[in-house]
């Protein structure tokens, strides 16, 4: 997609506007926008609930020049905090001259998205997140009126009706076929229908209510956890109740003296009890930065490490710089979750009462990247 800008000093450029809590898959679009001269802006979140700063967002939405290409991207539900952002923003943004990309990947597994009532130009979703199978199959839904604004400067197998080497020219396939590279995953696609029928048989409203009840109980119990000296054991990132939030519960643990427990060690101990947790920044750096009080100066200091920077080095750097966290623990409830699951997780977290970094032990592994694991031997 090209959001090109051929501007004079009196013209405003095309714009790409995002909220702070977008997934990196959406953050990455900013590099294409910048390469074409577009202005990139971020709409902030408000702590502690990590909801959108609506007045500031409305100001940023007013900056669009309707005569130029403008794209606004935000998640229907944050994959970091579980916050469900207002869907009426879609219509407001489109009325001000924006195309809207709605990331529904975390939203649609447990909530109904009615595209007759909410009409973004682009919707991204993952079938894997909806019903667990098949992996690697998702979808980009595009309004027909928005399809014409997509300009693809290159082509690959399966996206062209005709290509010539001697003529050095090509003719793209029409409509969505121009964007489907290579052979489609035809062995997995039939499973999508099975999964959708499964969700339909249960009922998305039933799933939503189940998630609301499980997440609500878990939140109440986590907030009630205290060390013997009365200090809170848990810090929750995001809303304290189930109002406009999903089943994602993100937290960090603290010792009786208020010192942060290393989430990597917590993950290790959970794995030993066959409890699956997600830790880190969840590919959502903006929400993590806001939630954990990381400043622009903190981030620029980390980036000054250059090519050597990675999450593990940044964690150590922030611990030395100001005892700040650079990640968290995420527990999610969904279609397959039951009360036994959340009770077992709560019992595990309760086991950290009066524990310190010394008593829980050090992290026994070092992950330099998501793809290289060293055993420390």
C-alpha cells in the first residue's frame, strides 16, 4: 500500500495515525508510510486502565487533509491489556477523511464484529486465534470501495495475469488475487469452515459471557492477593473490572518490599507446573512502554546500543537504569478455558506470597532472540 506524498510547503502530507497499543504487525506499516513521505503520529493511552486518550485522538484525527491519503489503525481489543476500544471511532475517523484499518485479531475470538454496523476499510483477523487451528491462516478483509487505493509496486507468483521478461512489464490479477502471493494454503483452508461452524454452534455471545465471568473472577482474586505485611503482590495492567475488556489479564509480581520479580523466572516456574503463560512485551511495545512507565529517554538510551540491542539486554539495562520492568506476564482465557484453569493459575500466583528474587531463584535460561536458545552451559 502506498501513501505517497508529493507536497509543497503549503500542503499537508498524507498521514498514518496509530494508537500506542498496536501490534508490531501494524506498527511496521509506518516504515512504508515514512518512505513515501507521509507523517506518522501516535495517539496515546491513559494510565492506569490503558484506554485511549479520546480528546487527544480527536485532535489528531482533525489533522487529516481529506484530499490526501490518510490511514488510521487501531485494535478493536488490545492484545496487551485486553482493553476493548470504542468501535464508533471507525465512523468518526472515516467522516474526517481517514481510511481505517481495524485490527480485530484479539477481538473476534470472543466478541461479535458486525460489519454492517461497524464499517472499517480494512479488517485483519487470525483464524488460529479464533479456534486454535489451523496455524498460519488469517484474513485481510477489504471494503470494495477501498480496494482501488491499494497500489502494489511489485509482483510475485500467482499475483499476475501476465508477466514478460523481454517486455519488462506485468499485468496484476484483478481485485484480491493481486495480493495473494504464491499457492494458497489449500490443505488448511477447509478447516476454517469447520472452526467457524464450531463457534456458531456454541454462540459467540455464550463465549463472551464465559470469558467475562472467568476474567472477572480472576481479576478480583488477583487484586485481593497480599503479602503477610499487607503489600499487594500483583500489579494489573489495564482495567480492574470487566467493563469494555476481554479475557487478557496482564500483570507483574512484586515481593514484600515492593521489588519486581523477574517475569522470566515466573514463566519458568509456571512451565514446571504445566501452566502456559506468555511473557515479554507481546509484540506490543507501545502499550508496554506506557504501562511500565518507560520514557522516550529510556527507549532512546536502549536504542543507543545499536545492533546489539534485544529484549533481554534491554531488561538488564532497565533494571540497572531505574528498576523498571521491560515486560510482563499475560494469562488469557478464551473458548477452551474453564474455572479449573483460572483457579489453578491463581493458586500458582498465590505461591509467590512472601517470596523474593532470592527465594524464587534466578532465570536458568538466556534467550538472546526469539530463535536462538542457549542453555547456559
